[in-house]
C-alpha cells in the first residue's frame, strides 16, 4: 500500500563511529582481497547518501576491494537523494559484485537504491517494497498561484506556475521512473506484474523471497559469502571483510499533526504561514515508506503515494 508521509528536515541523531574491521585493526599487510560492507541506516537523506556514495567510490578505486555488501535499514526519503543512492549502487554493480542485506527495512527509496544488486538477502522480519512517490507542497503554492501570476513579471507564461495538475503529472513521471528501475533490475525475478508492483505494498522477508522482491533468507554473513563467491579476484575463503559504519545516522523528521494544513487526494499541503519569504516554497517529492502523523481524513492508504 502507498502511504502519505511528509519529511521536512534531516536531523543528525548519530555519533561518530570509527570503521570496524572484522578480525583486523587495519588493512592487512599482505593486501588480501576484501569484501567491503557499506552501511545505510536511516532515511535516504543527503548526508547519509553522500557518505554511502563516497564509500562506494572508494570501493571502486581500491585495488583490494573485490565486492561490496550493502547493509541497509532505510525507509527511503527524498527522491533526489534516493536517485543518487541508486546511481552509485548501479555504477558499482557494473564494476564488481554488489549484494544487499536488509537489516531491517528497505522500503521506497531504500529499495530503489538496492534494486541493481546482484542479490538481495533478507531476514524473516525484514520489510521491503513500498514502490511509490509522495509529495508535499505548501498550501500557498496553489492558493497564491493567481496572486503570483499577477504580481511578478515572468519570462514565459508557465514560469513559476504550479498547479495541482502539474504536481500530479510530475509525481506520475517520477513514479514511472521508479517502476522502470524496479522492473528493469528485478523484473526477471518478480512474480508480480507492473500494476501489482505499482500498488506500493510492503512484504516481510519470506513473502519478498516468494514474489521476487528478494532472493534469499539469510544473515549478513550469508550476503558476504555470496559476494565473495561472485568475485573474480577472491579464491575460496582467502579474503578480509571490512565494515564501514555510518559516521552519522540521520533520518527525516516527520511533520507533526498541527503542521499539516490539508490533505487533498495524494497531495499533502503544508502550512507555510511562518515562511520568511513571500515567495512560495518548493514542492518536495519523496520516495518514503511510513504512516501519516497528520490529519488524513478522507485519504485511503490505497490512494496515496
């Protein structure tokens, strides 16, 4: 099912952790090949994804790294950073084996990012899926459209014009792009057709394996062994495993109920009365899974992104 959730700011909630090396305090002197475990915990915020993409870049440029395991517990987040996550994983998967392990949740943008993985491991309690996009827009974005159109000079008739129809059209475009990624990378495994995937349902581990959203029930060690076995530069068990822990864990802050002005179908309008500028605030698109905290009167979970 598709759910409405509004994410406003990224909040730093973690502490600084040093990278942990399994069985080693640093890279071994004999330069044994390694499997790099890259961790994403929390939303697909800019700070989280910047760190993950940098660690994936280091994996691609490190001669010792032969494969990557993505350890993921993420409900998704902003579409823009979720796309960055996908692009980094997709590029890495084109150069070396990438296996994902869903530690807790890989939903919406969190699943979007791991779709190019060669294999996806889940626990029985893991949650995956929620393929869809939601949008938040300041109430003034639409209500002040006529005033803005008359008050400001513009270079074209549609410059800075935002309507509910245009928002829905853009959201549909992003939704189709999301679906295309999932169908391209997971389509051969899925027992669900495109329409069923687009419903945005989430699945526990056993059902995800059954319908093709995941490949195996297993542990992190299982994912590491799979990645090592798929790597050309690793012979038998002669490799190291290097953990990269998050430097900072950040997630989105869900809007409190008093801040939600109105829900209109699949668009959430946010009270922009406190805005410092008279200009309308930007429309934000999210690939995120969760339940709404605000007033969702008249909104069915099957109707929301």
